[in-house]
C-alpha cells in the first residue's frame, strides 16, 4: 500500500531529528507521533512537515519547541494511588532489607512521580539510604523536575491521591505555597541525580532495586518496548522490582520470562533469578 506524501514527510522529519540531534522517535507508535506532530505543525505555524524539517535542520530554536510536543509531560503526583499503596505495603518491606538502595524513575517528565517516590520513601524511613535517578530525554522537563514547582490548582488532586496511599503524613508538610504555585521542599531532591537518558538509544543505567517507568511504553512500538524492557532487566539488581503503567504489560514481550508477577493488579514485577 503506497504511503501518503504526509507519511513520507513525517518519516523524513523523524530521520532528520535522529541523524542531526540523536533523538530517536522512529519506533514510537506512529499514530501517536503523527497526532502530536500535527498539533506541533499547527501551533508552531508551519505550512507542512517538510517546512518543519527545514527549520529543525537550520534553526536550533526549533528543537526544544518540537520536543515539547513529542514528549509527553502530563502526569500528577501519586497518580494511580493504588500503585503507590502497593509499593508502601508490599515492596517497601523487601527494600528495607538492603543497606542502600537505588531507584530509577525512567521518563520522569516534570518530576511528579519522582517527588511522589521521594516523599513515600521519607515516610517509610528509607530516604537517607536511597539514591534516586530521574531521567528523561527532554531537557526542559528535567529542568522543571529539578525545580519542583507546580501550579497550586493541581495540589488538591495531588493531596487526594497522597491520602489514598495510606500516607502517615500530610502532603502540605512537603511544600510551601505562594503566588499560585507550590514549591516542594528542596531536601526532597538532595539525593536525586537528574540525567538525560534515552530508552531508545542509551545503555544500561546502574544497578537498581526499583525501576518505575509508567505510561511511557504505551507510546513505543513493539520492538522499542522490547528494547526498553531488556534495558530494565539488565539494569535491575537481583530480585529488583519494575513498576509499569496501568495500561502496560510484559505479556507479549520477549523478556516476559525474566520477570515474575509480584503485585499483578498494579503491574509491579520482580526480576527472576538469572
């Protein structure tokens, strides 16, 4: 079946993005990428994807603007509270047995999940023995995550989510509010390493006891999902844990046998013995 001119333009745009800047979206789910590129073309004022490609190659300011459309920055703190409650009640008891811990938040976006985990580990007395690694391919998202400042109108939802995780504290203990913003306590990121890392092109990232990568794989095609899951397998310590998003699964992955269901309903897996 012949490709449309628009589909050819999109493929060439993605190739240009990869070869010029090493951002590889070629194996993201194509329908999702096309939808986001159409939005970018409209809002950035380009007449065609070819015009967007020309700007991408010749105007450095185009890259960060385009990345903001291609990378998903929609999240919330303690999103899917049952996931965090399962971490608190079923995973933390195992993590307590280690003298030191490493936690990787892969695709950290603007940092909501990172701060959720940092708060949870503080509440459970594990923060001081834990190093957190927050990674994303979008430099602007990483800067936002490091700042830890969120619109005040989001805090009510964040607070409701936090309460549903059986939290022993109040979310208000961890931020100060002024001028319509909530700034989270900078001590929550004292043990955080923020880093650019691509699940598409980069290598194994440390030896982790917990990897939380939620609502990222749904944007990848099957081959790229397998690459990412292989990376997680190789990045996990013996009997380490992997948390995925509610709509994600290991079921059809070639790496499925490397993991055992641990909290099936919350998509939390444990790496099997090699």
